C-alpha cells in the first residue's frame, strides 16, 4: 500500500504538512512519497489527505498507477464534459 507523486507536481507544499505518517518529502525535482512510510491515511482519515488537497489533478497515483485525484475531481466538472466547458469559458 503506497501512493506516489509524479512529475506534474508543482511543489506547492500543500500535501507535505497534511501527511499523518510523514511520508512526503522534497525529492530532486518534486515532492515524493516514501512507499515504506505511506499508509494512504488508513486509520487516520477516510481519504488520502495528499490527494484531497493536491491542486494538480492526476499528480498523485495509487499503487496500481491510477490517479486518485483525476480530472474533474477539483473542478467538479466530469471528465467527459471538460472539453465542452473549457470551450464555453474561452468563448466568453
């Protein structure tokens, strides 16, 4: 059980102080999660805190490589509607 942060991380520091297991630290280019220390917040919170606060959708992956904060998770816009909504915004 472990999460990972990928290179799309912008080093905003939002996740690091929220980690109850102190598994998040700065790597060479972006934050990283120590797989041995990560508990996915099991026993502390219902959802992984890093993913719940991360402003970069898709930057945090579960052990199978799936984004746990996928497109639409922060905006509330379903992924299948994202292109249409972005086009509508640009048209304004």
